[in-house]
C-alpha cells in the first residue's frame, strides 16, 4: 500500500496496481486497522484506499445487512411498495415462520419444504424435510417453533439439469453427466444500476443433491450472455 493505492506483487518482483477487489470474507476481517485487529486475512489500510476512491470493492462493505435470508421473503413486497410494480422474476415461494400464517403452513408441510437458517451461508444450515426421519422431523419442528425468526422455509425448486464433465483425473476417463445447476447474476450499482451480460453458473457434483455451493463441493464456471 502506497499513498492509499493498492498494489499486487508479481512473481517477478514487480508490482501491479489493483483497481477492483472481489471479496469473499466478512466485513470484520477485511482490514485489521479498521475492523478486527487480530484479522490475519485482511489487508491493512484497505479501507483508506477504498475511502479515497483508489480501489473498488465488489460486495461493498455493509451490504451484508441484506444477506439475512429472511430478506428473501420481503423482496417481492419491496418491489411492489417502492416501485409499484410486480416482480419480473419470481422468488421461490418463501415463508417466514415468524408470522403466524406462515408458521401454520410450514408446520403442515414441513416434510416437503427446504428449511434454511437465516444466519448461515455457503450451503450450511440447509435442511430438506424429506430427508429427515419422523423423529428428526418432530425435533426440528420444535426448534422452529422455539426460534421462528431463525429460519425461512421454501418450496423445493427442481433446478435445471445441465451437462458437466467428470473424470479425466487419472482415475477415470472424462465423461458427461447431468447435474443440478443455477445461475448467479451480477448487478452493478453506481450512477445507474445495470445487470451484466454475464453470470456465474454453479453446479452440484453430487447426483442426488440440490446444493450447488462450492463450500459443499459444488463446481462453477463463468457464463456469458451473447446477443446478435
């Protein structure tokens, strides 16, 4: 860091200025001189460079306020309230057990829903009711009743299957298999807001799983939207 400008040291000993960072860690670990001083994975003075406008941070600090999965429930309502429009893309039907009507529905359909802990990420805290034994289902039911704000419930969406290549690892020959996949879009906000003509396709490596997160063993690849 020099004069609030961030550089990357190359293998040859030179340095290259960094214009944009894509972060994958929580705010508190981002800069030990601004947040947690014991952080060993942050970049000292990163926030000063950010405040000076010398580096951009994708997933800007503070946006974690919207990372609570409970927000899913309110997104269609926010669109209607603030824009007076109906959502173009619909969410998976989502229920918030904090509300009595939703709690009643979740209790009646717990064995067919997917339940997500709002504080978890990376595919953790995801429970499919259909995977639980009768005893575990009743145990989980009691947990939801005791902590209704902790969870959301969603209808299980049958993701698109797409071909991926497995093998070619020295153990087996490369071959094509079908796996569940989803698409994560990138939205850039500044003076205007626009959706990039690209995205990140994530897929499950487990033939029996709907969980595509890389932290759960999933794979990913860049995806570009081409127009003529």
